[in-house]
């Protein structure tokens, strides 16, 4: 049991259960595999609270008949608590700002009702629950039948000791931390807006719908199956500007192993997954050198294509296709083009039409796809503009991360009384 000593004057060491007047659980029902439309009945997923903020959009649609067995809906001023999940996510929680009458709780979530507002402040308690010390105690008390799924009981949760300041100080602490949350929320909103702007800018520049100064020679376009492009641009097959590379690690060299993700492209497998998911025998793995491309032959339609700029040489599963671009095409331009939603759609259409029944897009089919190709100078100019947009996004992400770390440190100080607020 965790006993807290050395509390500031006026603070008390209490059990978490003293702050709660009720803990209501959800119900297990069969739901549809889709997000509910506006006005439809829905049941939350555990991911609705896993990020520490309440995300009602993380839900599944319900039928009218399924909803007859449900009774617990999110109520403003309550806290949603993840009672059962992976060891990393069990105990995550989120404060509810507004009532959600058409939304219901699954059996894996609890709704915590806080005692009278003149004794315990609900927002303060939500911060206490998300604090590193409380989270660590929750995970110590959680148990389960497997390492992948842990559960905490109500008695175990309610018996956790927490430092409790007077109500007026709880309120001041909560208001201060709410200000940090607003700053983080605003920064994340800016990131989302910048990401949309970058996506639209990239789509326009890479297809010639928007031209940079000094490159347009005529207003004429050429029509293709996938849209119109400037007539002065080339429209070669990928096989005309790139070549297939297939070198296996026959000597068994000890090289880093990469995996390809939908959004981040190529990543170090061990670092990304936190464990070894690749084979012990790497002799059949393919070598992918710096400046080469690799895509998941069986999952290209999901956007799993990457550009190798991490190591001088690395290994990748034999299930991947490796290729490299020629001298008349900028690698970065080609990668940006192949990562657009348009080309993800093109990959999907061509995978479905492939003669390979396993739904893959191998090099012979992939190399026959066309790409719009401006001059090398225009390619590089386009890449430069998009790099500026990427830099802006990187700076905003760094700001958001810094705000989160600063808030985390401030919480540690405020919620234990090491740093006091003026009352």
C-alpha cells in the first residue's frame, strides 16, 4: 500500500474511493463495425479515453435492439475510466465536458461519479488519475490471465492513496492545468490545419494544377485515366525512370532490419515495435541501400511504401519489392508522389485487377504504372516548397511535445504539493 508522508499543511492522505459516490460499469453488446452517423445510437470504444482526453468519435454504431440493454451514458462532470486493457493502457481516463445521451459505455469502461462539488473537484481528480504516480499504482494493482490484457477491480482502484489538498486549492490546480490543456489543444488544432494545407498543396503541385513561378510554358494539358497534367510534363511508366533491385543477404551480414509503415514509411523494426518480429535467419532478406525504395508487395494499396534514408545499408523482408530511381527523377519528388492518396487509390485499383490471386502488386505490374514528370528543376523546386511546409509541421509538433512535457512536470509538482498555487 502506498502511504504518502510529508504533505503540506492542510493536505490529507486519503483513499481514492473517498472521492467517489458511485462507479457505474457499461455493458457488453454486439455492435456494427463502423462509426455511428449523427443521431445514431453508439457505443464507445476504449480508445475514446486512451489518449487522456474524451474522444466521442471513437465509437461503433448500435442497433435499436442492442441499445435496450444499455443504461450508462457519459455525463458531464464525470470521469471515464479504462478498467481493462493492455498493460500500457489499463487505467487511462478522461473527463467528460458534456452529456452524450445517444452514447453508451461498453463493459470495459467505468463512469466515475465524483462526490459533492464542495468536497472534491472533478477536474482535479481527473488530473490525479492521469498523474504518473497514480498510473503506476494502478498498473501495479492490475492483474490478468495474460500479459496482453490487464484488469483492475473496483476495490483495488478505490483503495489507492492520493494526496488531497483543500477544495479551493483543488480548484486552483485544476484551472491552471486546464490552461495548459487549452494551449496543447490549440497547437494540435494548428497541426491538423497545417497538415490539411500541406496535403492540398502537395496534391496540386505534384499534379501540375498549381505551378511555381517560371516553369509554366503553356496552359495546355494532356488527359490521362487519372487526371489532366501539363502538356510539357512527361508521363513515363515507372519502369522507364526506375529499376528493380533484388540483392539478398546471402552472406548473412549483420545489418539493421527495417519495416514499412503506412504513414511513416521505413522504420527501424526493433525500435518501432519494441521487440523482434522478424526472422532469426536473415540470409533470405533483401538489402535496401540508402536512396532506394521498398514497398510491401502484398499491402501496397494501404500505402506501405518507403524511402530508405536511415542507414547506408539495411535489410527488409523478402516479401518487399526494392527499386531505385534513375538520374532524371528526384527521389524525394517520386516518394512524395507515390505517397499521395491518388497513388494509393491507383495501387488499390491495380492490385484488385492483378492476376496474382494473393492480391499483390509485383514489379512487372507496378513498373507499368505511369507518373507525371516535370523537369528535374521543377521537381526540385516542388520538393523545396513541401519541405518548408514539413518544417512548419515539425516545429508545431515539437511545440506540442514540449507543452505536454512541461504540463507533465507541473502536474507532478502541483498534485503532490511540492509546488503550491496561491489561494
